[in-house]
C-alpha cells in the first residue's frame, strides 16, 4: 500500500476490516451468554448444559489455532481471513435454523474453528497493515473484543428478547456476510512473512516469558469466563432483574470494557486481575441490590476490557521474532481456558448456585494476582 494520505487511509480501512471481523466473531462467540436461559428453554436443557455453547467453541478454537495456522502457513493471509469469515457466516445461519440442540452444538464447533484461525492470523496483523503505528493498530483491532460486548451482545440480547434468539443469530449472520464482502476489497495481499510451523511453536514455548504468559492468561481468563458465562442467571435469580434490565447492565459492562481496553490495559495485568477479583468476589454480597450489581459489573467490565490486549502483549514480548506464533499461543491458551471456565462454572451452577460461581471466579482471580507478582521481571 502507498504511504500517501490515500494509501494511509486504505491501511487503516484494512485495520478496521480485521477489527470488524473480530467484532463479528466475538459477538457470535459470547452472544449465548446474554441468551443462555432463552436457548436452554427452547431445547429443554439446564443453564449449565446450555453453557456448552461457550465450552465447545473455546476448546475447538484452542485446537484450531495451531492446526489452521500451521497447515495454511504458506497461504496468503487475506485468503485465509476471507475463508474463515465465510465459515462464520455459515455457522450463524445454521445456528439460526438449528432444529435441535445437537445441530446447534455442531454449529458452535465450526465457530470454534473460525475463532482459532481468524484470531491467530488477524491479531498480529496491526504492524503489517500500518507500519510505524503497530501498537495503535493492534489496540484498534483488539478494541473489537470489548465492542463485541458493548454493542454486539447487548444488542443481540435485546433483539433476542424482542424477536427470539434465532433472529439475533440471523442478524449476526448478515453482519458476517457484510464483512466477508468487505475483506477482499480493503485488505492488501498478505503473503506469510515467516511460515509458522511446529518447530517455531515448540521453540516459542520454551521461554520463561511464554510460560509466565500462559499461567497468567489461564488464571485470569478462567476466573472471568467461569463467572461471566453465567452472569445472566445471577442477575435474574440473585439480583432479581428482568430480561430488559439485564440487557441494560450488560451494555454498561461492555461500555466499561471499551474504556478498560485503552485505560486499564496500559497499566498491565496486575490492576486488571485485582479489579476482576474484587468485583466477582463481592457480587454475592453486594449484587443482591440493583445498585451494587451495576457498580460491580462496571468495575468488572473495566478489568476484563484490558485482559485480551494485556495477554497479547505478554506473548508478543515473549516471542518478539515470531508474531504469528505469539498470536497462535495467545489464541490457543485464551480459548482453551474459555472452554474450561465455562465448563467449570456450569458444573458449579448446576450443583450449587450462581453466587457460588461468582465466588469461584473471585478466588481464581486472586490466585492470578499472586501469579502476576511472582512471575513479574525483577
């Protein structure tokens, strides 16, 4: 791309296209959180069982991240991003039309493949698309994660309340199709700079920095998704909010997440993990009142908004010479932990209570704070 003003504009359009693709993916991935009770009711499954809609994509994404990246290592990254967005569109269509819960789970498996491949390839493209402004371009790409929470999930949840959860996924399918059309238009050719193979991944795993990034990411993401996957049952059963009120609270949470991405993220994992531990642990006690629940969800949003970019930065610093390998490790560890967190939280929910799920999240986040201090460079 050219370095003229028009060329720069095209570069940033390319960044926005990747960010929009991640926005569609994030919205697809976590939309079941806002519609969990509705979907479970449609297929007569418990809230914990409905949590498999989060578990399946997480586990599949963890496997797909290295597999897709290695198998397609010599394929133009623009072609790969377009192919993965086509799969996302198909998965959302199948979800909207799913006749039973098993078909729905199959569609979520496809979503997992898309998450693993698209995140691994797209997360590290900021510096390639806008040379000289890599950190800013990366921040824009990762802003799609909290934006998926602030715009995609609340809007989808509201739409699901008004017209049914199937309509919500149909709308996300349309969004995915729009991104699919835009990607080949605005993205430049992106031949692989360095083929990411198993040897590169094995070498990347050996460093102390990589192991520290894996540990911290595991604990923080486990704490978050173990609790957040079931935030709707908590707000409905413990706080006593209506469906519309839950949507409004999720909107506030997502707005705080966007702020946290840019504000808290610059201070690193420590403050994010501390805020996450405090907000989730206090919810069973202060979340019984509307004001307490709202305030703690805002703090929670500030904390989690910083988590994806902080994790990506840790892996990038640990593997500075192989940015795509760093993205693969980031994506695989992040997504596998989403699956573990959703599964663990679902088991606690079905055998205990929503409050117990929040306390579990707070305890794990506290462990993350300790791990961050222990692994910090001296």
